[in-house]
């Protein structure tokens, strides 16, 4: 029988292990843009990706860069023009960017990026003060139909997901979305004070924003925008109350234009491995984010349809010219 010398056998084992080790960790050094200031949702998403990709051994290093301005319009312009063909760069974006690009008449659009994956989503909620005569979605619908100008909605920036949702609610109950009385606030604290103080009829935000006040009884949730009830929650959906309103504030990641199919596959595989990792699942749990992973052609198709839907709504409220 022929015997390997011990040191050759050891070398053979080392080569085998090297061949089967994750190639991602050996190769990937990524630059990840958050097209917003530090601290917000896109920045948190980018830094969570950074943490998970490195912790799971998918990338050797991930550098996060913040490029704030105009709801992501500044960042995407820099990304599309400066990162073209670069298979080591990614950008976080989401629902808010769709509206911002339309409202800012941006020459750079989401058609120019390479879609990689939708990552997370947050279900929206409409709340009223606990002492409000409005008890459910049908009560709010009746008030809107009776005199839409008298019903004031508090939410985030003009053209954002909260504003779009107010318009969709009005349209779904048969009112004119152009006439909605929407009051944008720059921060959640300001809008919450207005709702609790009875300065507005209702407030719109992501469910996590108002969860504490709902549970303490200070606010009444009249409906959530999910298809089905959220497990463990007693808040009814709008759909089960007879109002066709389904919307989520999603976040995603895209690559630059002009990358090769091989580069796209490498980035897509890395993101898919990340969302399946324990590191990412733990982050979702800590942040209270819903896993909404959607990759490949399905995400590209979703992005196109969502862009059309949001732009149409913004046209309906006069924020974008037809």
C-alpha cells in the first residue's frame, strides 16, 4: 500500500479545506451607501447589513457611506454616475425614494440601478386619540366622506409612505385624494404630540412608532395595512373592515448600473446568504423589522410596479404633475 508522507497528507487536507471554505469571505470587500443622514431607517439598514455580512463570514469588510439629501435623490445620482460597473458597491433604498425621485423630478431614476433584493418591510397603522369618537376604520371613512377637509392626518414628510397612505385611504373609501388634509411632520415626536393633543384627527406611521402608546391605551389603532392580521395582535386590518388598503414601508438594496451578470450573481448570492444567516435574523428581532426578502426578477418586477403605483398616487394628490 502506498502511504502519503504526513506533511503531504496535511497539505492535501489544507487544500481541500481551502477549496470548500466560503469564497465570499475571502473575496468580498463591499462599499454600501446609505443615501441619508446617520440614524434613520436607511442608515440603520446599511449598518445592520454591514454587521450581518461580516459576522456571518460572507464579506471580509463592508464600508458604509452616508450621502444625505432630498429623500435619496442626491445619493442615487452619485451612485449611478460614480459606481457604474463596480461590482463591489451596493446602495440601500426603499419606498420613500420612489416618491422623492418623482417629486424632485430627478433625472436619475430607479430604472438605472440593478435591482438586488427587497429586505424588510414595516406595516403601517392609522391611530386616533383614545378619547376620539372614531372607533374603527368605517367611522373614519364616514368622516372623510362627510367632509374631507375637516379630517386632518398627521404623518411624515410630504410624498412619503404616510402621505401616500392617506391618499390611498381617501381613494379606497370613495373620496377625492386631492382634497386630503395632510399635515407633514419632520419627526415622530412632533406628530405624536399633535395626535395626543387632539390637534389632528388621526395619525399615520409604521406600527412600531406608535406601538407603546397603543399598548398603554393612549392611542387607539383603527387599522393596519397588512393583508392579514399580524400574529399576536388584535388590531384589525383595513381589508377585514371592508377597505382595500394594503401598503408597507419596504427597504431594499440595489447595485450600480453596468455590472456583469457574474457580478450581479455574486452580490445577489451574498445578500441571499445574509438574509438566511442567524446574525441577520437576530437583527430583525432586535429592530422589530419584518423579513420581506424578495430577490431576482421578482424584486425587479415589484420595484417597477411599486414605482408606477406611488407615482400615480402622488399625481392624484397634485404632488407630481401628470
